[in-house]
C-alpha cells in the first residue's frame, strides 16, 4: 500500500501513492458498528487530506522560471487547514508500520470540548452547536418564523436553570398519549402504535424512525421504517446509570410525587426487571441495526408475513394507522419499506416477547426519563454530574432539543444563515462532479459486464443530494403557514418542549416537508449516509464546516474533506446491496443480474491481502472517485 518506506518529515513530505486494483467494489458487510464506521471514515478522511491536500495547503517548494518559490494557497482557511494536518502530527511514526497511529496523531480535540469530543466528526458537531445561536439570529432575519426556535433556545439558555419545576407536565403528557407512570394506564395502548406515533407525530423516535415517502404511481402510500438514531445515545445513557438504576428510578419518583403520603410504593424487583428489559431492548435493536447481511425490502401490509415471521398483517396495519393517523386510513395494499427486514423482525420479536403490559411501562419510563430532564433543571445537573458540567453542557443540550423540535425550520434557517450562494453552488457542483466521475469509472471498467455497467450508470446518474431543504420551503409565507401552530411565547422551557411536540403532530405535512424531515439532523451521530429507497446521499448540514469544508480553501481540501464524505456514500448506490436494487423514483425491485455477474462483482471487492474476506468498499472506490473528480476539476 505504501511503495515508499521513507518516513515523512516536516521538511520532506512523502506523498503516498496508492492505486486500487478496481474502481467499484462491494461490501460483504455494509453495516458495521457505529464506532468502527466512524473510525474507518475518519482514518480515510485524514488519509485523503494528507494525500490530496498537502500539495495545496502546505507551502510547496516549486521553482519558477527565475528560481522563485510559490505558495499555491495562502488564504486563512488554507493556513488553518495546513496547521490541522501538520502541526501536531507525530513525524517519528512510520505510517507503513502503524498507519492508524500516524494519522490519528494529527488530530487534537478542541479545547472547548476536549472532555467529550473523541473524533474529528465530533468537532463538526460541536462547531454546529457553538454557532447555533448565530444561525437562529441570522436566519430569523430572513424568515420570521425563525423567531420561534430562537425564543425557545433563549428560554432554555437563559431561564431553564431558574424555571420552577414543571414535572406536572409529565403527568399530563403521559395522559395525553394514553399512558401513566409508574403504574399502568387503564387501557393498554398498542406497543407498535405507540412507537410509530412517537416517531411520526411527535418527532421523537425511540425504537424506530417512520417517514412518509412519495406514493407509488398507483397511489399506494409508502412508509419507510428505519432504525432510530437515538439508539446509541440511549445505550450510552443506560450504561451510565445502570449501576445506580434503583436510585435513578427513585429520583424521578420523588420528583413526580413530592408528597410521600401519596407517592406510589417502589418494588425493587420490578425496577430491576425494567432495567433488564431496557438493556435487552436496546442491545437487541442495536445488534439488529448492525446486521452484516441487511435485507432491504418493500412490501404491502398483506405481504408482511413473507418478510417478517410470526406477525399479524392486520395488527401491523392497525398499529401504523394508530401512529400516523392518515386520511383515508391505511389499507392492506399500502406499503412498508425497510432497509433491513431483519431489523423489523427484531422489533416484532421484542413486541411478542414482552407484550402490551411491559411495553406500555417501558415506553412510559422512557418518556419520563427523557422528557423529565426538560421539566426540572436539577435532573440535568444529576445527569451531567455537577452544576459546573451542567452549565457547560447547557448550550449543547438546548441546541439539540430546539433542533429536534423545529427540524425542518432549522434546516431552512441554516440554509440562509450559514451558506452563501457561492458555498451552496460549490457543494452542489462538487456532488455533480463526483457522480460524473463515478459514472465514468464504471463505463471505463474493463471487467464489468455490459449489464452491470448499464444498471450502475443509470442508478448513479439518478442519485440525489439530500442536503438542502426543498426550494419551495424557502419562503417566509410558506414557513409562517407551516409553523403557525408552534409557540412563540411560553412560561418555561418545558412548556416550549411539549407545545412544539404537540404542534408537530398537527402540522400540515406536504411532500416537501416530509422530505426535509428525512434530512440527517445535526443533533444525532448520523452525519452522512445513503438511502436505498430514495437513491439519495444524505448529509447533515453540520458536516459542511471546517475541517471538512472551507469557503476559501483549495479544491484538494474540498475533495479530501466534504466531497470525500459524499463519495463514501455515493459508491454505496452500487455496492453488493445497492447493485441489486433498481430505482426509478417510486418503485423498488431487485435487478435481474446473472449469478455469474454478481460473483465476479463480489470477487473484485475482496482485498487481496485482507483477512476474513474483507472488502475494499467503501473507502477504496471513494478514494478513486474523489481523486478522479479532483483531477477533472483541474482539467476543467
């Protein structure tokens, strides 16, 4: 991989040349653990930066006609990026001996977030949080509806620590949903229906995320079911309180029932059962979400038994109607789409395993935990460990929850406040150049059969860049109408939180609004991805900031940063999962590629020297696509 064994030094930078043996590769295991995926992406991002950027962002000695030396880039952004890549790197390490150590030595967490930032992607997230107030202020000058999330954010930042406890809102919220805590409701609610309603209506995904896609040409409605991006967060939280779970439970009980005379009794055995169930649920769902062999599927409700075992089609249709409240009601011919039917099976298995009673208690307890912090600042202090840490964390906490409450509106505010027209054009043009480079690499392949070339080229050419909200949403009148029911003035942060969730359930959802809801949020770890059913590269707006994106950087900084993140997702359209799927805008079906063609495709994906049949996907094809697009940008 590294033909030169010369150790790089500040005075003699080794440009690592690596030519993969194929362009498009496929993965035997597209999903991986979140930590593994993040580590792989960050290592390759830094590799690409060293490979592509050092020639342009580091002072290059290039002799001119009269013996002069020129710097190819001298902007503040270039110097900032060059310092990031070279200032802290350990030049005594040999990348041929320990590549990971060499690459990772270049990164140092920002001083402001050193305790919690563990990667360069974390730096992107915290940059978003640090600039969140500025985004709201500037955005609200363009779109007056932006005054509502700004008011909620300022209430959270300035008044939430001093607001009187509003825990009574927890009782009323649970009652509104049809639940109670710690006891059971009078009428048990359908567990799957609760999960769907919390995601679709309240924009609060617990197990699953539910989105509405464009209907089929025949008018069949399509519901996309994906794993909740909250699962890793829930798991980290569960682990942090697991050893003190009974005390943690009791803290909420005392807060919600301050009168000891009327406070429900505590059964430690029941609490331990709830703790064990919570652990089982989250670990089961996380494990299913990381399946090494996902099974994308599209089927009508009456066909669900062919894809998910031991479930009632009628019960699932009724539960989804309970959660989405569509008019007219869902029918058995309407469709479910899932990136992995195995994940749906895990959901169905857990529902069957625990039953209505335990799952009603489980969902109630999750609502109490996560909404409870909004109602009483002392719970945030307890959650963070001290008043000092709570005060430090407060701006991040407020940004996370305000964006969650106003996701679509925040995307429009960020569009006008954080990106100039030139920035947006640069990013859009870069995406187009990557797609073009990918298509050209496919068409010039010497080993792909014509059937694979034709299908892959068509699919790549139809890729969409899911980064910006629809242009029709970028209107003050449209946004005022959409968010008319959202609060502008409330007496406490907790009131804002619950009123915005109630308003989200009542909003008039247009196709453009639904599409914007699917954009990756900046308040979740999921910053970049590829969606099979919309054939879209999904990217959070927060990813388009330094060190991934600079307004005044070089092309190499772009193609080694943000555009490389895009390339990593673009090639997934034609990995071993994507290559099997046809897409024409609304329908989804398996392609008719021959077994021989698929075998050749899979063989080409295997690393020549890797262990356990590891795949070169997605990093190697992404390197080729990004580098080819970079070269084309210079030629153009």
